[in-house]
C-alpha cells in the first residue's frame, strides 16, 4: 500500500483531495512514517491536501469520535441563535449515568442536577461522557433516533457518503466512518467552530458535579468527580489543540487530532489501533513527519492594475486573482517568491463579471509553485456604435503595427 501511495505522490506532486492547482514539487516525497494502526489520514486543514493515507476508505466504528458530530450539531444551533451555551438542559432518565450501557465513559449525570449546554459539551470532550451525549441529543431532538438522523443528514450535507450514525455517543458498533471522511469532517469542524478548540478541546480537567449542579441539600457534599482530558498529545506535542479519542471493542483505539505550528494546521485521523500506546505513537509520528516536511503557504499578490477594454462603455476593467491563494508544499519551498502576470490582448466588450482575462503564476527560487486565473470584477457593456467603430479602426492599425 505504501508503495502505491509513494508512486501516486511522485506522479501527482502531492495533488490533494480538494486543491487541483498544486504544481509538481522539487524533490521526491520524504519517506513515510511507520503507522501501525489499521487506517490513518494526515491532512493539511487549510488546503485539504492529503499528506499521508493508509486504508483511508476502510469502514470502521468511530467509537467516541462520534461525539464530535454531536458537538458539531449543538454548536451549529448556538451559531444559528437557536441555543446558548448557558442554556439549562433537562436531564431525562435516558441521560442519567445509571442508565448508560455497561462500559460507558461518563460525566456522571443524575436526577435533580442542573447542567448547562456548555458543561455537557465539556463532559463529552474531556471524560467522553455517553450520558452527556444522550442529554444533548434529547435537547435538540425528540428521540435518539431522530437525532441520529440529524447526524446522518449533516454527514450527507458534507458529502460524507460512508459515514453513518445510529446514536450520538459512539457506544454502538453500528456507527460507521472512514479515516478519510472523518478527516474531511474534522476539517469542517475546525473551520466552523475554531473557538471550540480553546473553549473545550484544550481544557485539561473537568470536575463534575459541583455545588452549582446539585440540589441545595447536597451542596456541602456534591460528590465531585475530577476527570482529565484523554487527548494524548495535548501538552506533549507542540500546537496540539484537539480533538477526541475513542474506543470500543469492535473498533479498537481511535484518535482524531489537530495541531497548529506557525501558519500550518494539520489534521490526523487514526482508526483501529490495537492499543492506546500504538494509537498515541502513530499520532505523534504523523504530526512529527508532517510538520517536519510540509507547510502551508498563503502568499498575497500585489494589487493588479486595471486592464484596457476595447469597444466598451468604459475603457478599463478591474481584475483580481480568481481565488485566495493557499496551498501546501515542502518546507524548503516558498522562499524568495515572485509573481508574473500574463493577460489576454485585446480584451473586447462585452465582458461579463468573472471573465478569465489572464493568468497569475507564482515562482520561488526553485521554480514554479502555483498558477491561477485572473478574472474581471465588474461587467463591461458594449459601447456606442461610434465607440465600437472607432476602436475597430484602432485595433486594425494596431495589428498592422
């Protein structure tokens, strides 16, 4: 499998899953890290470039990684203004710790407690409470089945075809993901909820219940249980600020990670490890390799000058690059960068908005790095008959010259 990936990298120049304009790189892709887990993906979170893949389409239960989709839906409700992190969430019997399946990780919810949505999300992230996931699901849907359908609909909306959920906590072996699709999901999660990394995923300790959570008669002895963030790279690998661990017998040990160093953010998904030690070592190896060999570039070209337009109501049109320039390349590339712009000539009205009128090419000291189209920002309508006639005569003699 690694030989196939190596050949693909050499032939395509690290052509990514989403980006299609990366130019071939100046050197051979470095030797891949040793990964012992069943499936793994390493991705540039900004560009979607796939830096490493192993059994990326293998379908496997996510275990508690499923809670990230539950959190995502809850945070979407907050973003939309339909919920607040400070909302008090009812705790039906289905959410009590005593009613969770045997072997569940728990936040230790119980009858009579008062708990906020913020606390429940922390309870899903840090101790990975299945009870917290059930409480959140029943806060936003009339049943577990209805919430699972919301999870599946959200997966479809993201283009995740093989991802499937039957409940919100990950305890079921009938939930399914792939390393590739879950990396895509994590990329969207980080993009849509960047504040969640600091608010939830980097929080090291969670103490629950506190005096504020229990009935008044128990406030002197609330029975607080202190639990710690399970993320093995948090505080040990520079820049790690998410995301989630997971384990059930049917999946083995799973891990979704993200870390940022400088302008580069990477996402790693590791599935099916035979032990937590293997999972943790694979996560560390992928991030070490990724940050050592690759970085994300975001060069900003100088403003482009307006271009002359013939036979139009106006004589020039403003132009810009067709997209924001972000791409992944080797750490040796991207220094001493320069731009070259080439344009169509002549540009003749009518010219719709977004018309491609040229090409912008980025070079560094090694060679070409990236190309992208130059497009118009405004519409240029045809000018009057006399303007078109006059410009036709001018163009005729211009060609003669």
